[in-house]
């Protein structure tokens, strides 16, 4: 079992990574709390598997279960209110524990509930998607969506411990697995050239989910994320670097969604966003085109998109470019009229730039959005 100790502000906790690591849950919980009451908030996908397993392991506890469907549309206040009702009816207090079992949707929502119930009850994360393991369960951001606004209501809240069970990765559909790898590649580009080259070299083992390689790249990504979140206390822009590829990628994600139906998984938006900022970096920082080509090849290896085919998504190319520009400008308003973009000057090194001309951003969208 690999243990990563996390030390954020006043929060110090462990992330345990291994196959079958959930088997330790009863012992770990007894070390952390005297309260007997537990609520499991889980993706209904796991009703007959891990939820059942965790419930039967918690022999010393009184357990309540709330199952919910994953998907962004369910990350809302209605679902939060249903969980508050169970907590109130059964007298769960701040020393009781909420165990979140699921991907980013369940982790973000359940984490939000835990952070607000009596100003904060115990939280345990059991992330089940690669996205949740390497990104959403680490760093303390918890949130729900409000109407059309993603993550509008949120908080910062850390678990008492996190269990990353590598067995869960096995049932993960390829598209979800690849989507998580986009965040792994992002962390390598902003922080660690050696890690980037390992991802290039070991692609076969990673794509076939070889246990040692999976454990290793998950741990490396988490360590990079932790370093950037911790660094934020001293250095304002460090956490911001984790948004590499996200500003433009998010604009593409929301611009291509039709009738609340997303076309791209979050990680796919990130790979597209990284291609767009790689184009910007090449022109703004006068870099060699080989860097763009290298990212393109790596994303292709991991079956992640590097361009958008507008007509296939039912859009006219020009309209989609304009829509992306409108959505990216919304981001601009939020940060005092400066669109701050993160650009990588080389693999392993990125910085924040506030001087990218708006025309170059439009060129970048035009470059990756094809007919
Ligand atoms: N808090 C943060 O810092 C942060 C960071 C990144 C993303 N997020 C949030 O994460 C959410 C997306 O998370 P996600 O991509 O994990 O999506 P998700 O939770 O919706 O899960 C994706 C799909 O995978 C299924 N699934 C989950 N685990 C599985 C498994 N082991 N085997 C088979 N199927 C499984 C789910 O049922 C669902 O259909 C978004 O709401 C996003 O805002 C938060």
C-alpha cells in the first residue's frame, strides 16, 4: 500500500492507494472517530458492489446509505437537501462521518454536504473514476452547480482520509479512463518533463492499466497537485497553474454542449484546451512547432481529442468559434478584464500571462475548430 501524506493549512491527512485498500475502512474509521454514525453517499452504479462491500465491512457502525445517479445534472441542491434530511432524521452530528463513493460528481456534492452539515462533519473520499483520483478528490474544492452555473455554490473542505482502490479502475469505461489521463498529462506539462517522457514511453502499460504503472502515475499526479495547492499559500499563482488548458477547454466544453447534453468529457475539454494554448504559446512566446506536435502525439496516443469537427457536432464552424469567444470572455469579466492564460514555455515549465491579444485567442479556436 502506498501512503501519501497531505498537509494543507491545518489539515493533515493520508491518501492510501492500493488494490483492495477499502478493506481497511473499519479500522481506519475507529482510529478517527468515536461516533458510531455513518452515511454513505454513493453513485448508484456501485449499489451491488463496493457500497455493499463497504457497508458489510462497517460492522461496528450504524450506517445510512444515499444512492444517487452520477452526471453533472445531478450535482444540485435537490440532491443536497435529500441528504440533509437523512442526516437530520437520524441525528448525525459533526463527529459522524460521510463516506463519498463515486466520481467527481458524487465527491464534489457529498464533500459539499459534509462541509456544511453542522459547519463540517467527518468526510472520507473513496474516488472511483481516474478523474476523481488524480484531481477532484485532492485539493479540497467541493461544490454543486446552480441553474446554468457550474460549481456556483462551494467550499474548501478536506477529508480525514482517502482510499483509492485500484480495483475500481478496472470497470471504468475507456472514455472515462482516457479523460482522467488528460489531467495527468496536464500536471506533467506544467511541472515535470521527466514524468511527461515516462507517459510517452510507458503508454502501453498505462493504456492496458498495468497495476504498478497506474499506481505510479496516480501518485505522481497527486504529488504535483499537492505541491501546487500547498505552494499557493506562499505564491499566489501556483494553484492557478493547475488550470492549464482549462480556460479555453471549458469554453469549448460549454459551447459544444447542446440541450444540457455534453459532447466532451471534462478531460477531453482539457486536451482540446491544451492544444489551443499550445498554439497560443507557440506564437506568443515564439516557440518551436515541435512542442505543439509533441502534445498532439501524446493526446492521440491516449485517445484524447486534439481538434473539434464542428459539423459533426451540428455546428457551423464560424458560429462555434464565436460562441467559444463569447464564453471565454465571460471568464474574462470575472478576473478584472484580464484574461489570464497559462502558457508552457517548455515541457515542465508554465507561467501565467495576462498580455495575450484577444485576436490570438480567436486564432487558436479557429486553429483547432475545423469544418
Ligand atoms: N473538485 C475539483 O477540484 C474538481 C476537479 C475536476 C473535476 N471536478 C468535477 O468532477 C465532475 C466530473 O467527475 P467525473 O468525471 O468523475 O464524473 P462522474 O462522477 O459523473 O462519473 C463519470 C461516469 O463514470 C461512472 N463511474 C464512476 N466510477 C466508475 C467505475 N469505477 N467503473 C465504472 N463506471 C464508473 C459514473 O457512474 C458516471 O457515469 C464534474 O462535476 C467536475 O466539475 C471537480
